[in-house]
């Protein structure tokens, strides 16, 4: 089941929230036994429906697609169909949030955690990695793929939402020996991430309903933690609204060979009123959060000594000439990866400007993969 909320300004820019509506018992081909699938993946499907209920009352520049997919347990069939449909339609899929098992908080060993949610993202890209391998070995960037930046974005967004939920970034495509409906999108080059519970209970997923030695097996509704599911759903809804509102990221070019400066250039993006350049050490999981760096506009447009590593620029109506030429010096140390992000028109009102998670890798020569 698919619902499309067409964007008002950039209908071809698409963000997808999805869960899978099918469920299973122990034998994946058993289609007669009762398979309630409360958590796997009634929880993800509920998040999709709730997101549609909340967000369909508003309008967004970009398109939001709500998907309850089928046949996940038999081979990611619904995910494949939707990914193929997206490609056939020529959608620019900015992000896919695959919500699969998001509604319980206690694991099979009794450990409970309702304060974290895992976001799983691929490192080396599923699509196009063969062509990128040589560049990746030379320049790095294996931690800068679009899906990884979605992970970072959700992590920072959860902090800002302050709803008692933190993101644990898992830098893998999925859990060991497991998969989900984000994978068909990754294979087509679309940025995608899986969202899933902090701890898993294997007695309550993919099990025949039964009681053995006093222990209940099966994916039933009494094991759900609805306040936790609510928090994970809130994170999804906020991310969808933000991404569907944000201007597309600029394509940045970075040059810094045999130089103490790194030159970052990009073309203006329509709808962006300012830009934020973020840096991180190569061994840091998150973009640096020096508060001054979050100010997208400098009144003078001049390099600021206090910021040391950021030459803020203005864009749009005021100082268009400043855009596309700025350099960054970090004396005495090696520069980490850098990234250009546009800030949305509402950025000045928000505590921190929304960032598009699909911002491309900083590496000059890495082509974008999701067009
Ligand atoms: Zn599932």
C-alpha cells in the first residue's frame, strides 16, 4: 500500500517512510498459522500510518511517500517493487527510512533499553562501489556515503528533539545475517537506512505462537512498548517534515592537495538562504558542532578569525557574489572531511538549521549516485 503526498515545489524530490505489512512464524512459507507480527512489522506499519495522519494535514515543498510493503519476509519483494517504481518514475529519492521492528524495548536476555534506537547505514555503497573503489582507497570517503549521513542526521535530530530517545548509529547495512526493505533501495543507489529497536527479543519474532516450559513465544501485542514506539515515530515524523522542507544540498567540490588550505566550492542552490560548512575529524562519528559554525550568514561576509576554520558566506539576494568561493584553513592539523549543507528558509527561527542528510560526499570526484 502506497500513499503519495505530492510536494508543492519539488515534487520529484522524494522522501520515503516505509514498514512491512506482512508477518511470519517459524517457517517462512507457513501461510496458515496465526502470525500476528505486532513488532515485526506491525510497529513499522503503525509508524507509517501515524506519519501520514500527522503530515498529510500540511503541505511540503518535497514529496513524501508512505509505504506499507508486502512480501518482506519472502525476499524483500515489496521493497524491490517500490525501488523499481521509484527508478521508473525518475524520482530523486532523497532518503528512505525503513522502519522494521521499532516497538519493543526488552531483549531475550532480559536487558531493557527504551532510551535508544538503532539507525543502520551502509558504508561502502551497494551500488557503484566497483567504480568508486579506487577513489575510495585513495581519498577515503567510505564513511561519507549518503546513507551514513542520514544516520548522522537522525542522531543529531534526536538530540534536538529532546524526547528521551538517542540514536545509536550502527555502521552496517543491517544486523549480522539479517536484511530489510532498505536494501533494494541501496542496491539502486538510493540513500536509505534501517531504523530498529535498541535491543532485540528473538523469542518474540519469527516464532510459532506457543508456550514452552512456561515461556511464551510469538510476536504478540502484549510485548509492545507503546511509549517507546511513540518516540521512534516522532523521530520519523520530524525527519520527514524537515527533509521534505529543506532545499536540496549543493554539489560541493573540494580541493586541497599539497596545500595548507582546503578550497570548497559549490553552485548556489535555489531556495537556500545560507550555507553551513561542517567539518569532522576522520575518526569522529559526527559532524563537529562548534556553535559558531551553525551561523549560516556572516553580516560582513568576511572570514572570521574567531571561527578559525569557517569562512561564512551569504547567499541568495544579498551577497550572491560570495557564493562558490571560500577556503578553510586549519593550521597545524589535518583537515577532516567537510561538507556543504544548505540551511532552510526557516533556519533563523530554529535552534539549529535543518540539514539535508543526503548531502553528498565531499570528495570532488565521487559522482552522486541517486539521480
Ligand atoms: Zn521485519
